[in-house]
C-alpha cells in the first residue's frame, strides 16, 4: 500500500522539490500552501504519478489549519508522513530597529504554524500507532547570526520542538526527524528581502549553493530508513559553507 505525505509549503523551494521526489517514490501527496494557482499546477504535474490532493491555508491561521486538515476525507486522513516545511525569514535587522510585523510573521509562521499543523496531524498518527514527522529547521536554529536573531530564534524553537516531539511520540511508533539546511537557493531570500531580486541574488553569489532537491534527497532518505532506524537530526551545508554565515566565495 502506498504511503501518504502531507507537505506544508509545497508551492515552492524545498517543499515543492520534496513533493516531486516523493511522487517519484510512489508516495501519495497532500500538498499545502497559500498559493492556490501553484498548488493546482504542481498537482496537475504530479497526478500523473500518484494521488494528489491540495489544501489552501495559512499556517498562522489556527482555525483554518484545524478545519482544512479536519476536512480531509477519511482515506486521506491516513497520513504516514508530515513534512513541516512552511516558513520563511522576513527582513534582516537589529532588535532595536526590526519590524515587529516581520517578527510576528516569523514567530507565528515558523513556530506557531508548525505547532498548529502538528496538532492537527499527530492525533491521526496516534490513532494508527505509526507515522513520521520531518521538521525543517535551519543551520540558523543552531547558530545565531547578526541581524537574524528573530529568524534564528524561530528555528531554534523548531529544533527544540523536534526534540520534544521525539520524546513524546517515539513510544507511539512515530518517528521525528529534524532537518537543518544551510544556504539553499529557493525563493527564501526573495521573500526575506521583500522582492528585492538583486539583494536576493547576492546571497548565492560566488559559490555553488544547495538546491532544494539536495534537501529533498535527505528527507526521502530519512523517511525510507528501516523501522529500526531513526534519523534524528540532519545538518546539510553547502560545499563552500562552514557555518551559517561563513561561506567561502570565489
Ligand atoms: P520558499 O520561499 O521557496 O518556500 C517557502 C514555502 O513556505 C512556500 O511554499 C510558501 O508557500 C510556504 N509558506 C510560507 N509562509 C507560509 C504561511 N504563513 N502559511 C502557509 N505556507 C507558508 O523557501 P524554502 O523552500 O527555502 O523554505 C522552506 C523551509 O526551509 C522554510 O521553513 C525555511 O525557513 C527553511 N530553510 C530554508 C533555507 C534556505 O536557505 N532556503 C535554509 C534553511 C531552512 P505559500 O507562499 O504558497 O504559502
Ligand atoms: C536559512 C539559512 O543561514 O540564511 O534558514 O538563515 S540562513
């Protein structure tokens, strides 16, 4: 029987690449995001390989998260894999000058949003005594950098939540994997710098950045590990990267 994965943030970057790789591996997909047009396009592409359904919601909207996941037909509620990937950085700035709307977007999306989705899915996994949750953290959750404190704090929270979930859920047959990528070339920097393409491109200049498919490979590896194995934590840096902000550019 094929597995079912619910992926948040499936409209772009790491989430989209994971959806594509999972489809190739025969995993049915519940694809989530705010951009309906993107979800429709990806669903049309991947439906040739596996069963796909889509849910449009903002992870910050607790009511919508619970209602949308609750509205899945029973067959689709049989979720084997949850990839908590939705998230972004918003702005970069010091704590005295930072924009509090940006802080809200990061804390509400990256932390509370992940919690809301998990709260909707964990009971479904508990019911069947099996499941696998993959949380997308960041190297920024392990190493704080200047002008990134709030984003880093949001990802440090994801690291702690991964540990907390593993402590609570292992006994119920549910595995938890924390994935911490370094610099991945996606829409991430475009979002962080509010559509400033020049500034976003500079982030990836002078070195070969990670691609979303590199992270998807690691996620598939984790969810395909035999039942005796839990891949607890994976940190993936770009080849030219030795720490969050130490990148050896040409
Ligand atoms: P992208 O900007 O390409 O993708 C972000 C995804 O998250 C989109 O699909 C977006 O969908 C979704 N999303 C963002 N906010 C919300 C929200 N409030 N509600 C619902 N969905 C939301 O970036 P990445 O693929 O790079 O980012 C994916 C994850 O990886 C994030 O958690 C990010 O923090 C993390 N990460 C990224 C790294 C990088 O260098 N790129 C490195 C380390 C971690 P939509 O807009 O349609 O809602
Ligand atoms: C994204 C990677 O180092 O730009 O989480 O914050 S970093």
